[in-house]
C-alpha cells in the first residue's frame, strides 16, 4: 500500500524505463525509505536525490507553518517543495534530454530549469490542486475552511501562471481535463488514467469484514474514515453482529485516537500487497467526500474482484456505472443500505466484483493506459528525465 501518487508516478517511470534511458531526480525526506532501495535495479540509468529539510510533524509545528503559508498565500505542498532551483539546475546541467516529465503540480516551477536541457517539458497532474483544496473546504468549518479556500484561490492563481508554460499536460480524467483547460488554454492535454500493473485474478477467501484502504496521513482519507465511523458504522455494527471493519494503510493505527477501542475495528499499517488484502473482504467501502483526481483504492478493489460501495466523489473520473461496476451512495442511510445489500447476497457481491475486475482489465492496467503515452512520446525519445 504505497499510495496512489507513487503508483501513478511508477506507471510513467516503468513505461519510460522499458523504452528509454532515464535520469531521475527525486525529493526525499528523512522519514521516507532510501530512494536507492525503492527503485528496482536497472529501472533508471541515473538517480539523484534532493534532500528536503526536516519538518516536525507535531500539530503545533504544522499549524505554525501553515499559518505562515496562509499569510504568504503559498499552498502547503507548493511551499514545501520550493526553493531548489539551484540544486536541480546543477543536477540537470549538461544533459540533452528529448523530454522532461515533472510529477505533481507543486514542482511545476522547475519547468524553467528543465527546459534549458530538454526539448519538451511535460507536467503530470495527479490532482487539480485548486479543486482539491476547495473540496476539502466544503467538508470543514471555521478557520480551517477559510484557510482552505484561501489556498484554493492561491492554487488557482499558480495554475494560471504555470500550466501554460508546459508543452504537454497529463491529467487523470476528463473531469480534471475540463478544469485544467480553464487555466491552460489550448495547451495539449492528455487524459492518462491512474492504473495498476497487470496481475492475475486473486483467490478469494472472504472474511466477515468490510475494508477501507488508503494513506491515513492524507486529509481526504481522514475525513472519509471519520464520516464512516460517525454516521455509517454504528448502523452496520448493530445490524451485522459478527462484521468487522478493517482500515488498512499507512498511518492507519493513528485512527485509534478517533475511534477508541472498538474490538470490531482493525487498523493495520502498510502492507506489501493491497490487492491481496482487499480480496479477503466482502465489501470495500470508499466514503470519500473530498479530493481530486481518481481513487487508486477503487482500482485495487476492482483488481481484487471485491465489490465496492463509494460516494459519487469517491468514484469521480472513473466513468463507472452505478449498479454495474460499483454501488454509489452519498448519504449515510443509502450507504448503509448498499453495504447491507451486498453483505446479504453472495451472488450480488460476485457479480459486482466480477464486473469491476473486467473493468480493471479493460481500462486500468498499465499496458492499456500506456497506449496514451505512445501518442506523446512515439519512438523518437532516446533519453527521458523524470
């Protein structure tokens, strides 16, 4: 369970590494694994690491940083990854690249350094940052909502500044394409969906559980778990006496502070294989209320053949059909009923899970989505920079 962002970046890197020589420059913070150990052997021809300064994760320190950012109108991640122009310029100096790919909008300002050594510069947008902050603001109240709206406005201004600078933009869905077009104008935009590597069908041995998977340091996931715990889980817990709710992913154990010691909630940390874990659950729940881009957690559940119940926001951008590939519900009562309907019927679970699995095979594997990149890179790229 490495998270949706790293998986998206990995899909592009794997595409380039199979075809071209790749020089990768990556940011690293002290709490993360050593990049040299994360990259598979032979994946890149050259790997350079830019160390991020230490940032305390204590709530008081984080609040102070974000207060300063609010005054400066600097969105948090844009601010966190800024100021490394000289370092990146030195690492790229002397290169002659056919293409440079920048991952994440908050690294967009490094377009200038990479254009000096690259024929084309491409930006991969995992989210639309202005929409991401705005959707979070709708779920919050008080000063936090005010701050998020300010960050949304600042992000929108930055999008208008930087998106037109790129030769090509990658987005996760047609929904994001429409939003990006407002800032980027007539720049070339390609919908490059989030996807997973090809994998065989899982042997399913269902446990008496439902599951939520995701990085629990990621604010939309925290909001989703809180919503489910407060407004959906009590009804399901009462109706289904043996049912357990599993929360799986990075920092999942931190949710215990929110949920107390309920013995029927299991919080497990990072696992090597999210799909295998999902294949053991009867239902995957995606009660997401905010965010942008598309949800890898749904793709993983489909790959596992596990039936999914999601909010409309959670399934945004995936072009799936309610009742065929997924069940959609936006209020607590409807969400509870959808999950219960699936728990009651093994046949319904199998049908929905099989349809999701087929949808994954047809639309969301790396080889399928790589065809979108063929139209951008063709066969003329000898060196690529990520």
